[in-house]
């Protein structure tokens, strides 16, 4: 699986958009970009994933560059409850028969402040 | 519905003791993963089951670590002759069959070896 690079930490004011970048310059054509977050003392939580098109769900938006070498997770209106470590993960898709492990890095620690 | 549950949530073991950590996945989930998370680090893959078959155990750090899922539902991670370096949070995750599905994580078991 391709490696990812994320800044170790970021701050964001409550109510503002949080933009978390991720570099994955060695990504392959069959690899998806996934984002998970881990709130203190909890297990990781899935946020969103995408292949090459931008994606949006109720939690966040994912913007993937055209060359797929980087992406940005956007939390449109950050709240104090969004304070967590955010992991960008590149994951091979094998199809419907076999699941694939997640390879976490050290992530970005997002601190949302008043 | 119920999420992934793990027990115990906390375990203190003296060096040399054997421990068993339990994971109850979401009902019907075919895939089950174990991860180890050291303090300040991201989770690291240990092993993966599809139903009762252990398809990947490449992440198990030594032969003291053993995992099973005999009936394709509940899984147990056993660590024999615990060492201080085994101190970590052990996370279990489950997902439906297929590599694109998100993994649902339990809260983890914090193991402290003294």
C-alpha cells in the first residue's frame, strides 16, 4: 500500500472549516483514499473514502487532486467534538471476496478551539 | 444496533502471565481484524479473519501471539508469557465481506504489563 504524509498537528476555530491535507504521491490506480479519525480513548471511526472523484457525506468532504497524489479532508463547520487524530490511509481494493487491512500512519492531531 | 464490543476494557498482567482478549464483532460481519496501538502511535495490523479462516497473520509480532475465531463470530487474541513491550491498546474491527467496506472498530482493550 502507498505511504501517506500528513502534518502532525493542526488547530481550527470552532465553526470554521478544517482542511486536513494528505500526500500520497506513490498511490496506485487500484488504491482508494480513506479517512478515519480517533477520538481520545476510542477506536478509530470511518469518515469517508474515494477513488478519484470528490466525495461528500454527512460528516465531511474529500477532495482528491486530478493526479491523485494528494487529497484534502474538509470538515465544513468544526466543533469541539471534532477534536481527534485524523488518519489518511491508502488502501488496495481487492474486490468483493477479500477484505484488506488498514495501514495507519501517525495522523494529524486536530485541535478545535473556542 | 450493537457495535463491536471488546472485553476486558482494561487488563493488568504481570510479566510472564498469559492473557486472553475477547472481541464480539457486529453480527453478520464476515471480516475481523486485530490491531495493536502503542502509545502515541497509529494502530498496526496484527491479523485478519474471514469467517473462521485466518487469512493473514503477518502482523503478529512473535509466536507468543495467537488468535482464533472458531465459529466465525467471536474472536480471541491470546498473548502468552507477556512482556513489557506488549503493553498497548488492542483494537478489534469487523466489516462485511469485501475490501471496500469500512471497518467498524471496538473501543479496544488496554493491556498493561508490569
